[in-house]
């Protein structure tokens, strides 16, 4: 009789232990899986970064440190590397540029490993004309034409023609000019912001006057 009771107790304890183990497994993610998810998240954030004109890149070659360089992406979206020449960098992710650089060097590299790091991602635009402080504006985030003007002290209202603000942009080897009516915006009317690209020139003309 005692043997039967002992066996029953053992079965009950085993079932209880399994039940507790099951609850613990369901409520807590394994450490390995958590680290894997965190790494995947970091990779996704890295892939979301797209290089653009004006970005400053640090390019390192673990197998050939003499080729290490720091480059700024030019207005034409390219960088120039020693022994490899010009490579288009704007519009792609850092990981894609690493592959492009490795391919450009080919057999010249002892190791195919290349690392691209964004050192600075500041946007440089130029504001001139009838503003209080014409200047070069540096921004570490996307910026609109109106925001760049405000960074330059705002309009010189005694002279500025807010209805004919111009954004001059050089892209694909040609000059493009965009005309903005910012008077409506300043009067409170709804208008979509005009996003700037690196090296854009914002020109605020003066109103025509006979005197």
C-alpha cells in the first residue's frame, strides 16, 4: 500500500514540475533567441540607412589598412578611392557600398572584407538673398526650405519677396530651379513643406521697387 502511495506522489510531483516548467518557458523568451532578435533588429536598422550626398564615410580595409580613408560623398553622389577610382555611394545602404568597394578593388585586396561607417550625416544648404543672416546651414536631420530660412534669422520683411522664393538644385549634371510661394505659408495657409537636399541653394529675392 505504501508503495502505491509513494508511486502516486512521485507521479503528481513530476506532473507539477512539468507544469511549472511549461509556464516558465511560455512566459520568458530564451536568452539565445532574445539576442538573435536584437541582432536582427540592429541589422534592419542598419539596412534602413541610405547614404546621401554630403555624408562623411570612414572606409576601412582590415586586410589592407594602407587603403583606409575618410571620404565625403560629393554632389554627384560619388566618392573617389585610391587605386579604384570613382564609385557611386549615394542612394544605397552602407552594406551595399561595402560590396561595391570590394568588387572595385578585386584582386588588389588581400582580404575581401570592407567596412563602411557613417561618421557624419549633416546636410549642408545655403541661404542667401533677403534674409537677416545669409549663411551656410548645417542640419543633422531632414530640413525644409522654410526651416533653413528661419535658421538664417528669417525673412528681411522690408525687402523680401516671399511669393517668389527659389530653390536651386544641381542634380544629374543639370541645374533645376523650384519656385515657392512662402507668403501663403506665413499667412497660415496649408502647404506641404519643401524638403531640401544637400547643397541646395535657397534664394529669397527682393521685391521690385521703383524707389
